C-alpha cells in the first residue's frame, strides 16, 4: 500500500503583525492563492491549515501561529515539489509579507493512523522531541479522544519554505481530535494522559498546540 506522505509547514507571523490579522490573511488570502496555482495542485491532493489558538488561561504566545499540511501526490522523489516549480514565484511575495521566514520550517512526514475515528471534533497538535523513540501502541485511547494520527518527520527534508536550511528539534507531530474542549484542554495541560496512544507521548518536553483546522481544498471526499 502506498504510504501517505505529507508536508508540514510550521509558521510564525512576521514581526509587527497581530495574530488576528495574520490568521485572517492566512485563511482568506494565502490559502486560496496557493491552492489556485497549477504547480501547487500538480503535487498536492489536499491542503489544510491549522490555526493555532492561544492556550486557555495564558497570554503566552504559542510556538507557531499556523501549521499548513499538504498531502503529497505519489512520486519518485518527494523533495521535488511546489517549491521547485515556477508557479511558486506567484506565492513567495505573500509568504514574505505574512511569515517570519527565519522562524519557519517546512518538512516531509509519513502518516501513521493510530486511531480511526471522527475528525470533526476539537483538534490539538503535539510536537514530540527528537530524543524519544518512535513508538505507537496501535489504537488504544483514553476516553475523550476520537481519532489520532502520528506523523513521523524526515528531518533531512527540512527547509525554510524551500529556501535555505532549517531544522526542527522534533521527531513526531501527532494530530489528535477530541470530543470536547474540556478533553482537549486536559490533554494539552498533561500530554502524558495520551501515553496509551504511544509511549513517545509519555513524559515532559512535549509541545501541545490547540488548533482550528481549515480545509482549503481536497480532491478526495
């Protein structure tokens, strides 16, 4: 079976731009602009944005403001994609307007569905650091979790949106959907609650990011 390969772009807004203005432009301008490019759709069959929320009860800025996800069409070399296509020049000026490019990282990952279920609920993303062993327990989960996906990064594919070197000190990105805001808040406050999904989620050093998912386009139902 063909593996599902995704590209994650972990984004910070440019200095001087407010979060509300960033998220509105990201969704209403940047997403449609990228999706309209023939060179983008040549390599991508689904595109979603994760709009990262400020954690409840804190004024601290999240590590990232947005996380874009593109599902990559099968091909021999996944490192050759939209960033190398001439149409990327149509999008780059908007990236320079919107993002702090020095703090932005884009890289490939392989998807592993750990728990099948409804992905329409409240979502959170958990970044797991590179010192942990990759391990998935195969689908058991505490109450309040509807679905879970573990995405294993290819660190050698990291770049600053295709231009220049970049690095990310995380090995996995977990996408988890919860049945309520309360369940999501509890898991973000104590990610060790999720250890039944995978032992890499046990312990400290995990970065939780509550997010609102926006699907920009999808060629599949």
